[in-house]
DNA sequence: TTGCATAGGGATAATTTTATCCCCTATGGT
DNA sequence: ACCATAGGGGATAAAATTATCCCTATGCAA
C-alpha cells in the first residue's frame, strides 16, 4: 500500500470497500477487536500466522481509514488499545455475513480449494 | 494463483471465503452475471478497466470454485455464457451487503481513501 | 548484567497478483 | 486475400502485497 502506479478505480461501492478491507488480515483484525481482543499482543496471539510487523501495518491502515481508533497509554511497558469506531462497528455485520457464509460452506469450500490446481503448494524438499 | 510457496491458512470462514473471492474483479463479475450480463464480451464492456485476459483468468477461477458454470455453444463465431450456480447464487446476498455498505458510505470512503498517503498516486511526468 | 514483555518501525527480500503483448481458432462477408 | 467477430491462452513484465530481519526504548525480575 504505497504510492501506486496504477490509478485506483473507485467506480462502485465494491471498489470502495475493497480499498479499506483488502488486506490479508484486516477483516480478522476487526473481528477480534470486536470480540474484545484490543491489544496488539493479544491480536498477535490470535493471529499467529501473521508477523507482528504485518499486523502493525494493517492496523495502521485500518486506523487511517477510521475503522478503528488507537489509544496509547503513557506507561512502561507500553500499553496500546484499539477500539472499533462507529464506522468500524457498522462494518461488523458485513464481515459477519461473509464469515458466516464461509462457515456454513466450510466443507465444500475446503474441498474446492484443495482441488484447485492453483492452491497446490509447491513442496520443496528440505535441503 | 499459481503454486504457492506460502501455505494457505484456512482456519476460519473468512479465510475460506477469501480464497474464492479475493481477486480484483471477482465480486464484480459475479454481480454482473447475476444481472444478466453473461457473455464474456458483455462483461468486458461492463468492466473496461480490466483486460480481457484478466477477466478470463478470474472467470476460470470462479468456475473452478463452482460459483459459476460455463456453457460453450458450438457455433461460429463462438458463443459462451456464464451462469451463477446455486452455490454462486448463495453468495449474492453477501456481495450485496458489501456493495451496499460501500454505497451507503460512498462519500466518506472516497474522502478517506484519497486522504490516505497510501493512495496517493505517483505522478510520473510524461516523457 | 542479562533477559523478558510491550510496542514500534526502516529496509529489503520474497511472493503473489495483475497487466501487457502477441498469437491462435473458424466462418462469413467484402 | 483480408478483415471482423467472439473467445482463448502462453510468456513475460510490472506492480502490489506480505514476509523477514534487525534495531529502538523502559522498567522489572532472576
């Protein structure tokens, strides 16, 4: 998400949403924050597949887009909390719907995804 | 979407949905097909920002994921039609919800996105 | 004194995703 | 012959996204 060479297209609602919600971990971040996991370290534990760095970056973008707000407590060791803004809250039902569809179709999706050539992982022999 | 080096994570519903719906044009393709624009050339006209090639690729993925089905008529010049499968149909309300949220918040989103440093386009002087 | 927890961020590499380019099919019309 | 139509696809370049590595700071505990 740095300066782009290719102009954004922001024609329809879908484009606009994409701009703030695309990002591998963003929806999950919003979701977990909604569930009360507000501190960076908690979120990190909830999403161990993402590195701390990446979460920071995506949190920052969510903040820039006013979906979450950040509170920094001036204590040591540092303490930070994220909260959904009202704007962010309004997205929760949408994310809920997406996750819900995924959960409802979990088995089928899993099978489809695994069957797709695109998802075959390239196994590299260890050394 | 070729063979990947980094394992997919398919922990929750959100991950699963992402696997079939991430892709710059996929939701729009589904949406337009739903609206009756079933032929590749129609879709292309609806989404002029994407090249024909890219649409083909994404349509193929949607097909592999059983969200749409493809009918090839053995005529010349060729005629092809895509239709939503039932599975694909079941996604329409979700896509609708996303687009709806985007439309409802269009102005705010547009302003936020433009204000974000990340979206500043790198202007290259001509020549 | 070293180690740990907490949070943050620059620089760069790796990976994935999109875009671009160019070519192919077959038939009917000019 | 040559073009237009309607649909496809390989190869490669470019761009965008993620991951990795390493460094900052503070106060407390072993």
